[in-house]
């Protein structure tokens, strides 16, 4: 009886030790979204357009931080890789003359063209939501357009 209890305690102790070593690391790993560095959108040498592709998934834009130059046209290919969930792309700033609102159906690619004139940091996001659930933006589906 005494031996069984000792083995049992040893077992619990081992589990606790394993958790204290590996547990916090696992929790940290689960919290962190994959980090993608800001994308400096290249200018096409032939037509002068700053062209980039953004992948839309539930619930993210990849890349989620794009850097473009003011005064040159931008073309974004919004490519959804979801199979059911519809998304959209909203980028609005009245002072900067930006008013973009496009739906991107599941599995679709939509092209958005605009020319940002005013340097600044402009957020974009998806405002879709299902019933009483949090919006996609609230689930992390947002990003930043940085105009320099
Ligand atoms: Cu969405």
C-alpha cells in the first residue's frame, strides 16, 4: 500500500515537472500568431504600379502590414483561401481620400486599385460577422497600409 502511494506520488510529481518545463512554452506558442514582416510593395518596372497579393483566411490577412509609396498607383489582389466563409476588405480614411470596401467571396480573388496621396498609417479590416458572434476584425482580421 505504502509503495503504491509512493509510486503514485512520483508519477504526479513527474507530470507536474514536465508541465512546468513544457507547459508555459506550449501556452506561449499557442498565443502567438505567425509573424510576417512588413511587405515593401515593389513598383512594377513596366507599368509603375505597386502590386501585391494579400491572402485572406479566417481570420487573417497575410501579409498584414504593407508599405507603399504615396502618389503611385496601388493594385491589391485580394485572394481568399477559405472554402465557406465570406470576407471583405475595408480601408477608409476620408481625409486621405481612401474609401475602399470590397467583398471577397470564399475562394475568390478580387482586385482593388487606388492611388494613396497622403502619407500615413491606415488600418484595413474585415467587418463580416455571423449573428451574435464577434466580427472578423475582433478575431484578428485586420492589417495596416503604411503610405510613405
Ligand atoms: Cu472576414
